[in-house]
């Protein structure tokens, strides 16, 4: 099932799949697959997993300093086949189907990421047979102009009311910056926007281009706080409509222009450019073209601030050859570059240089935890919007999956300042002091 069909199925039905009672012990084949997976999990060297099903309870792993101790309850013996046939993607699909549960999903993800050899083992065996089909399906979602609109609609056009249930009041769907202790998500998002503007050294005379509007938070902040003109673009119809309305409500129509255009079709010349966690939707085949276009849109004295979710450089070649649960069911057509891949594109295709890089990964762990808590606190309202039990579990799993990945640094989040040859702005550290 692809992401688009999953969204379609889960939004049209509020049916929660019924699972066999725990007393159902499964087939002989399922018993063999159970034994095989338990044998793999016996190799856990950090963390502990207590796994229970109709056959009984098994404790796996050896703990470790600050290691999670999680409990997994298998509700349907079909779970064993899900993992055997599709590896980690199958495990996620099985969770969405209601075949197992875990009260500490981020902790379970952390354990599997830290025990990389065990995780890789889950992708072997029978799971290797499904890998080419997953890769083919992913390639068919290529981010051409038409493909990008379909892919973006599959995630961002779920409805503005839905996203408002777990985002803060700024409607910012990217990593926040927690400059102070405490769970003030709105303050942390505003701190992130402020830091981006200061890194760009925004001034009233600047014309800022934003690629990836979101719901307009960055454009509103830059125009209202720094007095510059902003042109921002998105290909999500839902985001475009709400961003236009927010600009109107703020009385900033004279300073902010909201477009519904692909970045490849933009024209003009801009003093500054910002793109916040949009590069993940560009796709590996189009990274060179993305950076080339960004460079072409900047004036010779221009600067670009890129906030990007990145894959660990050492794992990049391995991961780019596969397809994970997020690509399969949450962000169709997505691709996480590594910092090295970004640097290679910049050097190969532009006259930009990397002037500053800041790793903000730890802040994403907190951001995702708060989003997940807010989402789960509003499950009733999510269901009232017409989303099903499968959809709720999909999003719970997605948010926890990402939180665990950032906590273990297998994925990261960075802000990179890129400058054109004639750019002579203030040093980043000086302006942030």
C-alpha cells in the first residue's frame, strides 16, 4: 500500500482493525518466524526488550547505562511474518494494523538504532525479497513537477485543522530551538525563526525568498520583525490558502507575497533565501538542480539559510539504496541528504560557499516529543475529523520513529548558511551574541 492510498483509506474509515485474541497461537510457520526473530533480538548489546505473546514472555538484551527498558506486546501472530517478509518497514506496517503495541516506542527505536547489526539482520533473509519492490515503488514517486504536487498533497494536504491539533500557535512544522528550560513550544519556534533571520542578517532593504512556505510563520516573522519584503512559495494548496489568510490577518499584504509555484519555476533575483526542512522533499535525483536554482535566484551579494534533516554521512550510501517506513508511508518521494552530499552539490553546481553550520539535532528530540504528546492528547479530536484508528497509529509511530532516530543521532538537523561570492554580511557568531 502506498502513502497516498493509506491516507485515502484511513481518512474515509474510522474502523479499527480487530485482532485475534491473545490466546491464538498462530501457525507452525509463524512459530518458526517467531523463533528466528527472537534469535536475532537475542544479540541486543544495549537496552532491554521484554516481548510477550500467546506463547509467553521473553526478556532480551542486557540493559546498559541510560538504556531504555521497553515492553512489546504481540497481539496478532501475523506480526512475525510482517517483520520476516518486510523487515523494519513490515514492523511499522504491523503496528499500524494493530498487531503489536509498545508504551515506549521512541525507546524501542533507540534500542534498534543503537544495535545496528540487529536492525540490519531484520532486513535480511526473506525481507530481501521485498526490497526491490519497495525501491521501485519509491522511484515511481519521483519528484517531477507533477510528482512533487502529488507527494506533497499526500502529506501536507491532510487538512490545516489536523495540523493545528499538535503544532503550536505559529503552525511551524520543523525543529524548534529551546533556548530556555521548559516545554514552551511556541517560544522555541519563535526563537528558531529569530535565529534564522539574524544568521541571514535580514534588513528592511532586503527581498527574501522562501522556498517552502509551510503555513507562513517564517514569512510573517521576517516581514513583521525585520521589515523586509518576502516572497514565499509552496505547492500545498492547503498551506497556501492558510498562509494567504494569515498574511491578510496580519495586515502584511504589501510586504508578503504567497505563491503556489514549484521552486523550479520561480524567477527574479533576491537578496536572501531561506528554505526550512523542504530539501527532504526534493529527491536525490533533483538535489543538484535544487541547489543550482537557489544559486541562480540569489543576487551576487546574496545569502541562503538552509535548515535540513540529514542522514549520517557514514550511513548515507547504505540508506540511499533502501526505503524506510517514512518514505513508504509518510513522506512519499522523500530523501534525506547527508551534510557531505549537500556540500558536494554546492561545490559542483553553484558558486555558493558554506559560511556557517550549526547542528540543532538535540532540539528535534524535544520538538518531536512535544508534538507526539499533543497529538496523543488530541486523539479524540483527530478521530472527530474523520481519521481512523490506523491513521492514528501511523502518526504515533511516525513521530516516535523520528524522535528515536534523532535521539540516537542516526538522523540530524542542521542550519547551514551559504553565501554568494560578494556577500559581506556580519559574522554569524557576532550577530547572535
